[in-house]
């Protein structure tokens, strides 16, 4: 269950991160190395969301059981 929600949120955040990098590259004429783009999209844009959902959704489920 949590993997489906986490995947949807991670994909949306990945697209937002990619859009931010593209806009910065176009508007400010930045050049990003390929490895930097991959790390920014894999780490903060995708990995943190999966980690957050893996922690938050079981915690939310336990709170629902308490109430």
C-alpha cells in the first residue's frame, strides 16, 4: 500500500525537481554535469520522498488504530 503512494509522490517530486533544474539552466544559463543532475534527481527528489513515506505511512496507520 505505501509503495503505491510513495511512488506517486516520488514521481511528482522528481518531475518538479527536473523542471527546476531545466528552468535554472535555461533562465540563468547554468551548465550542470550529468552526474550532478542524476544525483539531485535520485537523492532529494526521489529517495527522500520514498524514505519519508516508508516512515510516515506506518506511523499514520498506528495512529488510526489508536483513535
